[in-house]
C-alpha cells in the first residue's frame, strides 16, 4: 500500500496522475447556447411526430394496458390490453386483448381476443389461440378456436385443429381434415 506525502513536488504529482491514467491536458470549456426567450403570446409548437413506420413496440408479458394503443409501426404484444389497438404495421399477439384490432397484418400465437380484427393483408391464428369476435382480411389462416364471422377477400384456410362457430365469406377456401365448422360458407365470384 502506497502512502502519499503531502509535500509532493510537481514531478511526483504528475507521475501519480499518469499512473492513475488521468491526462494532464486541460479540457476545452463547454460552450452553452443562449436560451431563446419564451413568448407567452404564441402557443407552443407540437412535437414532430415519428414519421418512420419501421418502428416496433414490444409490450412485455407483465404489462397491462387499460386504454387504446395507436402506432404507425408494428407491435409485439405479450401482455394484456383492455382497449383498441391500431397499428400501421404488423401485430404479433401473444397476449390478451379485449377490444378491436386494426393493422396491416396480425399473427395470433397462443393469444386471446375478445373483439374484432380488421386487417389489410393477412391474419394467422395458431392452434393455441381463442377468438370471440369477427375477423376480416385479404387472406386468413385459422388453426385455433373461434366464435365469430370470417371475411377473407381472397383466401381462407381452415386447418386441422380449427374449431369455428360462425360463417365464412371468401373467394377461395381450403379446409383440412379434422377441422370443425359450425356455420355457413359463402364463396364469392372471382374478379376477372
């Protein structure tokens, strides 16, 4: 253990600083900008919204949101939401939602939805998902349990683990052996 003599000369002090890895160079002073005066006559300017839709929001499994969510990006939801969700991108739902969903596409993975989902592109529902509500999309794949109506503008695939209590309206449909359907199927004419 080293002790320091209080009568240390400039040279030995410099040696000590170098041993400690501290530079003897002087730092430049920080230049601060003069604050702009606040006008009490003009309303404050709103913050610029985030214009990138490539952003993604992740909501953890220990999070519960009571209220609506709206984003221009995508959402990965593992928690619980009591409210509507609107996303400009995709939604991966691995939690519980009581409310309606609007997005570009939605994938349900071991999820619960009590509400409707209306998407521009695709909806995928895995076998561990339960939905009570209506689904609307360009194409839809159902492998879970659902009580509600399906509207698929183009294609609807009902896989072997699916249990659907509700009607289907689509242009093309595929039903795997083992699927349970309780409702009517209405196929639409092809666009030519």
